[in-house]
């Protein structure tokens, strides 16, 4: 069966599947409707720990429902305990991803973000450059060696171009001795979303 050539979300999931396995600690910075959280939950399994952030109650609920329909029982947190204990299962956090370092119990194997606004939700509630960069800086510092940071960027909404430019610059400036960085995008379409991914090299300091 031919897969679509250009799906940035599914390509992102493939990049995650190459490094995430049973028992791993992984993070979704933008739970949204839960597609990425569910992907991570399946890859990390019952012994894995999945920590998913979102600032919007609608997104937390949508993710909870998607996970429940797939047989998972996430724990819900309204802030509270930091760092979270290291344990198996899914922690759904009603908190901003810029607080990533405060909540993380250990080095994550993968961190994913899907920027922009909640599909089907309020388009005014969206990610923005400053908190996104803070989260990505923490993620790149804390990521386990061999781990990956996978981000999907959309530029068609207000503020999207600016955020995308800032996030692209962040990836492009990651130290080449410590990270390998790629970008994936349809080139013959305007405002096509794109995928940025970085792998922390096993030999990095
Ligand atoms: C494009 S959606 C995510 C889609 C999701 N990954 C999925 O698989 O369905 C972006 C989400 O980021 C959330 N968001 C915006 N700013 C945030 C922040 N500072 N911290 C955490 N989530 C944030 C929004 O509420 C929205 O639900």
C-alpha cells in the first residue's frame, strides 16, 4: 500500500517509532486532540511514562477521551506535584509546556510538539514563539542521548510565520557536535506545514 508522501504528522510518528520503545519516558508538549499522545502511549507501552501538556481544558478532555477509547487510563493533573514521580502510565497535565523542566522526573527519550491551535477548537488559543522556545530549550537540554525532538510547524494562521521562523532558527542553531537536525516539507505548495526533528547524538556531551 502506498502511503502519502508528504504527511508531516505521520512522518513525525515514524521518527518517534524509530527510537521509542517499551518502558521509555516520553513527552507531548501539546496534547491537543491526543493523536501524538496516543502514538507515544502505544510505543512506550504500559511500563512507559507519557507526560502530555496542554493549557486548554477542551484539549485535555479530548485527549483523555481518545486515550480512554484506545483502552488507556490517563492520570489527570491540575498542576500539583513537581517533578512528577517516574512511573508507568500517562500523566495529562493542565499546564504550560514552558514548565517542562519542573515536571520531568528523568531524561526523556522523545519530545513531540504539534504547534498552532486545537483543530476544531478556538483558533485564538495557540502556541506562540516565546513559550514554545522555552519548552524546546529545556527539551533539548534534558533529552536522553539518542533521543529525538520532533516538532510540526504550521504557518497559515496569525502568528504562525513568526513562531515558525523562531523555531526553525532554534533547530538550525543546535550545536552540530551534539545534534543532527532535519527538516521535511512539501516544496511546491505555499504555507505547507513542516516537520523539524533533532536527534541528540549518542556521543554528545
Ligand atoms: C495543534 S494543537 C496539538 C495537536 C495534538 N498534538 C494532536 O495530536 O491532536 C496545539 C495545542 O497546543 C496547546 N497549547 C498552546 N499553548 C500551549 C502551552 N504554552 N503549553 C501547552 N500547550 C499549549 C493548545 O491548547 C492546543 O491544544
